C-alpha cells in the first residue's frame, strides 16, 4: 500500500528537519514548510493525508490554518504540535478539526505513535452546509459503483438503514469498501450535519486505543499532562465508525458493550459519568462467529453490533463491476496526473483485470490504476502493462535474491529495502527521479537511502 503524504508546517527550522528525518525514515512522503501560508497553498494542490502544524506561527496561526485545511478537504487528518499546551488550546484545536495534539519537546517515538494514531482515525467536523452538500454528493447512492444484483441490493439496504438509528455491522474482506458504505449511511442520515469519526482498532495497541476512545484526565498515566477528550465524545450528534472491531481486546469489548447499553463512559483516570450520543457503525474483515467460538470475541457484544448486518462481497465475485471500477479510476488518475492524452484500454488489457483474483479488492485495483497512469508514457494500456503493474504491487519481481535474516529483523528489513531500491533504479535505467516515483518516495528520501545502503554507483 502506498505510504501517506505528510505536510509539516512549523516556523522553527530545526523542528521541521527533525520531523522530516524521522518520518522519511519510516518511508512517508514528507513536505516541510516554515511559511504557513505557502503550506496552505500547497494543501489544495497536493491534498496530503496528514498535516502536522504548530499552533503559534507568524502570518497565520494554527487554528485558522486548521479551519482552512478542513475547508479544502474535511478528510485531511491534522496533528497539532505546540510548546504552549493548555486544555483550552487543545480543545480549541480539536473543535477546529484537529485529530490529536503533541506537546513540545517530544521524543521521536512519541511523534511516530501520534502520527500512527492520527492516520488511523478520520474526523469530519463540517459546520458549513456547503461542505456537507459536497460530501453528500460524493456518497449519493447513484455515485456508488456496481451493477451486480447483490451489490444493488446492498445499496437499497444502505438507503433504508440510513433513515434509522440502528447499529450496523459491515462485514467484508479488506479493501471491499466497508468505510464507503459507512459514509454513505452517515450522509443519508439525519446526523449528516454532525461529525463522522472513525478509528481502526487493528492499527493501535490496546492501551493507545483505549485512551483514544475514552479520553483521559490529567495525570491519569505518565505523559498525561493535560485532560483529553475521547473519540466517543467527539462523535457527539454524529456517527462513529469502529473499523476492524474484531481486533479489539476482550477487556475493551466489555467497555464498549457498556457504552452501547448505557451510553455512558468514564475517561481514563476520571470518576465522572459522561453521557454520549452517537450512531455506531462497526466493520470487520474477520468472521466474528468463528472468533466467538475461539473465545476471542464476546457473543453479547456481537448481538449488540449485529442489529443490521451488511456483507460486502469481494471483487472476485463482482467480475461485472471490474470494468466500471477500471474506467472510474482511469478517469480519476488521468486527471490527477494531468495527462495530456486520454488513456485507452484494450479489450485484452481489460481481460487481465477481469481474470485477476484481486486479493486486495477495490483498494488493490485502485493502486494498480494509479501506478499505471503515473508511470506509463503510452496512451494505450496493453495487457503486459497491466500484468507488470499488478506484479509491482506485490513486489514479486523486485528481486530473486534470498534475504539473509540471521535473527535480526531490522537487518532483514534493511536488506529487503536495499534490494527494492536497486531494482527500481535498474528499471529506471539509473534515473533516480523515476525510481523515486516508482517507489512512492520523495527525491530527497531516495537520495538518503541510496547513501545509507551505499548504492551511489548504480546505473
């Protein structure tokens, strides 16, 4: 999967450089801006996945920057970093649309944890009706892709369930569009003017997930220097999407069950009962019945979640829909990459798409289409080009050399990364700009890794 694109906006040069080095070391695409106005201008053009911003900056303060970023795209995640933290300023940033905040000075491990947390959750706090309308338009049922009988029945079910307050459990393999279904329900419901808050239970360890969900009081644990609202509270009057709920620990499942029964929670370290009002949509790629039999999922919670089940079929069972997705993504990415000529797809190339099993489902198909449109110089997409783009995504052709692990995970990963870079530079005939694009890295990040692995003489 492609690594997220991150903007760092901070007027302190050392802070920018430290964050960029840490995040590029993890493979992220990082763009730094000391001038917040310049950073804001690029947000609308490059559409990052995450913006990390200071609160106090000359020219444009952090709160205004957050509001303007959200006006461009409410789905952009925002992490605030500040040396002047207070509960009031943190709540102000959260209300403006930030996902989380980090207090300076911070350790690199704390930064990486905060980035991981922020990228695992999505919040849409839309106050302007114009913003809501644009997202309503995007998730109109007529804009959802599919013509098979089974998927049309799912669209009808989404339309019906949106009018209720019932809890929904969306099941399906990874990449089938479970979150798309959840958003469609939200934007067709009476809660559409409230926030859409989501978090991926599989992306965070138990302790971090609990503090994110429930929030905490100052002093609740080491590092809790200020009180923090939980995501359940932030979803007030809106929809909470709990993705990969099957990965939640049994202890957290018990706490979730209480919230669903009583709509009351306590923050970590707190004694006060807090009433919460949100509509819950859960999703899982696991078979929860099997998880119950294995003692990994509570049966009582399952029945609380499974009020209205929606099962999204895998793409391999929707072969009729594959050409629809191919043409949709072809048009989207041709426009995104500003292609001068419209791409043409031969029937033989389309057959390759239809015959592939798509273990990553729609997400995998989208990645292949972006890879094709970004890297090809031709206007007609042929079967061999499709096959190569699929193989590149699996990294199966990147190297036939065995990797020497020697019981050292870091060394094994470094060896694998080095081989991938070698192959990418070889495929690009020594052109590191093309190699960086193929690897989804910035030119600076690739240059750093080339020096790190001693690959300067490759051509």
